C-alpha cells in the first residue's frame, strides 16, 4: 500500500485561481479519480479543527481511507507556529503503507500520479520524486547521484524513514532545508531515488508560499548561506532527533550563521566583502532570542514510540 | 535577466550579487530587499541580471507618478501585455507589441508551452508579478547603473552557467559611474541604444535558451514516464569501497569520465561523496593545439603522440592543426568512446611496454594530466619510454598535477587500497604528486634538457588566450617542455 502524506495549513483562498476551493478537499477530489487504488491519505492539518467535519464527510464518499490528524504541539520550534518537519513526522507516525509519498496542497495530479510512484517502487525499487521541467529547475531526470538533489514531491520507504527516525525536527522549514536534509540522509542510506516527470503534473499558483509567513504575516526569508553551511555540517548526522548526535556545532548550524551576526557584520558567505542584507531585517533579528531558546531545548522525537501510541 | 530595485537598496542587492545560487520562495512586499524579489520569483528560479534601466528616481522624473506595473510576455514572438503607459514605452524599445490593460495585475490566458515569459516590472510590482506567475520567468525591470554593473558581473555569471548563455556587459564600471553621476546632476540621459540592443539580444538568447531547455513532459503513462526519466541517467556512481585495491587498469571507467555518474568515495570524515572526473573532451584543446603549433620548432607534418590520450580529443585537435597525430591509453573504455575520425590512430597499450615499431618514431610527445597517474617507482621507466618514443631532439610537452606550497608529497604504491585517508584524492587516480622541480630533475637525469624558452613562449600565448588564461591547470607550475638529447 502507498501512504500519501499531505501536510497543510492552507485555507480556502489559498489557491490563486480557484479561491473558493478548499485545498485539502481539492486534493481528496483529485485522488478519488486515480487509476491506482491501493493507497491511503494521511492529512496533517494545521486547520484540523476547522476542517474536521468537511474532511470526514468527504472521506465517506471516497474509496480510500483518510486519516485526518492535527500536528503534534511543538513548543520548541523557532517560529512557534508551523514546522513542516514536525508535520511530516506526524504523518509518518500514522502511515501504514510501505512507501510514503509527499503531496502538496497546491498541485494538479494526473490520474496516474499514484500509479507512477507505486510502479517505480514495486517494479524498479526506486523512491520516485516528481519534477517538472522549467527554465529554473535544472535538476536532471533519472537516478539521483548527488545528495540533497531530491526535494519536494518525493517518496520514501516507511522502513527507511523509521530507521532515520524521520525528518529532523530541528529544521522547521523556515529555510526550506528539511527536504534537502531528508534527501541527503536517504541518499546516505542508499535508498535509490530518482527524479521523474509525468505529463499533467503541475503546481497550482498560490496566494502565499510559506506557511509560517501566512501565519505571521511577515516576509519569508531564505539564506543560501545557511543552506549550504547547514548541509555541510548536517550530513554527518544519520539519525535525526537524537540528542546523542548533537554537538554545539551541529545545533548552531541549524539556524544559519547570519542569525548570529550583528548589523554591519560581514557575512562569511560573501567572503567578507558585503554586509549581509538579511541581518538588518527586523524579522531576522527577532529570531535570535527564539534561536537561543531553541538551542537550549532541542527537539527529541521517537517515531517508533509515536507509532506505538497511534496503535501501529 | 534584468532585475530592478530602488537606489537605496543597492547595498543590499550587492550582498546577493554573488556566485552562489540564490533561491527561495515566498512573498514580497514593497520596501523589502532583493533577496525577497528573487524569492518572489519562485522556488528554484535562478535569476541573473544583464543590464540596466532607469532608477526609480529617474522614472518619476520622466513620468510623474507613473511606475512600472506588470507586463507579461508570453513569448518573444507573442504579444507583450503591459499595464500602463510607461510599460508600453518599455516594450516598444524591445520591438514588442504593447497592449494596455485596465488592471494593474493583468491576468492572461496561460499558454502552457509558450513559456517562459519575460516580465517587465519594477520592485513595487514584483510581488504582483510573482503572484501572477506559477513558473520561472525572466524579470525585466528598471535598475540603477552601478548596481547593474555589479549584478551583471556576479549574478549573470551564475545565470549564464545555468543556461549556457553568454554573459554580456552593457557598461564598464567607469561608464556606469559616469552616467550615474550625470543623472544625479539632473542631466538625465536618454536610454542608451547599446543597452537596448544588448537587452534585446540577450532577451532573445535567454528565451531561446530557456525554451530549448523546457522540454514538456510527454509521457502520459506511468510506465513510459519511468522509462523516459530513468533512461536519461542510467548510471549510478561506481563505489570505491574501502579496502579494495586501486587498479589503474580498471579505475578509468565511464563513471570516471564525463561528470555524470561519478565515483562514490569515502572522505576522511567517513562521509560518502562523489568524485566527478575530467570531461571526456575539452574545447580548450583546440587552443592548445594552435599554441603548440605556433611555439614548437617542428615541421608542418611532424609526428606526434599523445600519452593517456583518453578518447583521442587531443589527437583529433592536433590532427586538425596538421600534425600526424596518434594516441596511447591504457583504458579500453576511453578509447572505445573515441571519435570515429581518430579511433584508428589510438592504441590501447601500457606506455612502459611499447611495441618496437613505435621506437624513435615521433617528433613530439604530449601527456596532459597523465604523469601524476604513474606510480613513483615506474616513473623512471615511463620517462625512458617517452625518450624511446622520440626522435633525437624530439620534444616532450607535459601538464602535470604538481604540489604547491603548503601541500604534501603524495605517493600511492601499486597494490595500495582505498582508505578513508586517501580516497578523496585517490578517486582522481593521482598516485604521484611532486613539485615541478622534481619532475624536471627526473627528466634531466634521464637524457632530456629543459626547454624553458619554449615553455615561456607558450605561457605568453596562454596569457593572451581567451580560454586558456583561465585554465589554471596550465599554469607554469604544472607545465614542462623537455627535449630529448
């Protein structure tokens, strides 16, 4: 069986061209038309309470099981709101399929979307990841030979996910690193991954991209410096959410060196040539105390235990 | 292509004009910095800047309160949709048909495969552009001269690499500063024709390039999608397992060459990494062949042999310059991949065990990135072998990976295994790394004399060569010309 995992906080109005649609119900509707049926849908929903009745009603009409759950509370996350890693792990803790496929709440799925992942896994032993050709996305198709290349609409075997103890919940997704980290650790575990494209798959335009940005009403900031620094250091961690793996260096790497700079400091990323633009942003400055709090209380998660608590 | 910001954001912009890829996804609001503009362009979108337009201040002078809003070009051949008067003027400069729309955020019928579009915008409009776009796009916008220079130099290099495009500069820094200064003094120059022309050319080149790369997914069935996708990169990297013996006879496989699959090795920290070997071919060999023709004092139809010839790319290029050229390589895989024009000229053989008919047959021997692959104890025999190939006064031209200051000599013995300590370098197949002077001495002690005069001439040419002057491995430290006594 395939477990489709949908993590969302997107409400009605989140899809630009169809503002009246509920993104979760839209996905449910699309999945109802799939030509492959041996799957379940796990929805980890930041708007669980608000959407519970509607999803339950939809679940009664479709031919597959929907597990609609709220995210676990995560007091330690930097942004105190939404942490995509926590959502993903919550989803994994409910998944029953041998392969888990990440969905998004803003995509158009061809009818053979699930079939593709199932076929890739069963016939080729490959955890497929969906890509779509465009001028800016130059990730090559085919088997992945570089760590960190797969992100986004990817799949992974449940067994591997449990072996890795899930996504590293220290990545809250605010810098979009949890997916690269995940792909890297799967790569190191020798999970065969491959980028695949399928006609008809596309992203739907959204009114906002970043969940926490929606929540906070503040701009979403990514720093490539943080991304690369983090990748370098984090690759040495095989299993996530394990305190015994943490060192001051790995913990500091989670938040990006920019956030430890003061206004006017020279960022190492730019070889000390330029002042860092991020650091002067009040939003980034505001992260520092949160970051420090996080470093004092990093996440501890045990996916296997969560699954036992969930009766799996 | 061209991205805009207000003048006071220049310092912030410059922070992003680096060779790193800046990527992101998110919202943009007026007053935010360039990082946000790029983020607004969409996840995975790499933008580069090429030129410049008027600063925000100048726009205001030219058009009162009119600001650029949004224009969207569905393709170069299609109509340009713009939202206000100034954008129409903008589009007209590019020879595009402008069409006024009543809405500041004109929304158009998406034409799936007619993309990618270019967008005319200013910073204030960028969030609206981003909201309109659900795919990577090229943003054309006003900009400040000095900053454009920065971006052209930095971002554009990265951008050009991404898209195999040629990177162009409209202005030198001095010119840019002069124009900027004029503008600040109220002497607002008109739009420079050069900028327009460059921008037009670049726009077309960009869109052509992007369009060529945008290959629509044609597979409609899951089976076909997998077959097509997996077929593009069949090869997984070949693993160099710790404890396995390094064997030059089997090391240089197709995974080594070409940079596609690579060799999976273990670094000293125990992490798995991939080594991508040299490309099978390098366009710079054309320049090398021309320069050697100019520098070496040999007859037009001189006989030449290239050691470690791989797929014969040097041989092919030397042939094109009139040399009677042959190649030797130990790797059957590499020779099998040779161009048909030269395949018959390539011999798969160990250079230290040459057939007798090759003795004393050549005027010139070349070996580029080769000798460092020879075991230390076999270097004397190799040099004797090279001498054996050459006629009296024949010349040897070598590029050798040597060690520099602060680096250590490096020796791998025959039969050594891959270890955590050595795999990061042994993946490259380098087994003997010494200083330049060590190699020179080895040759001199075995019947050669240095021809530093020729090497100097070569380096003078290299310094002037548009390709070779950036090819670091061809610097004097790695370059050696010797003459057989």
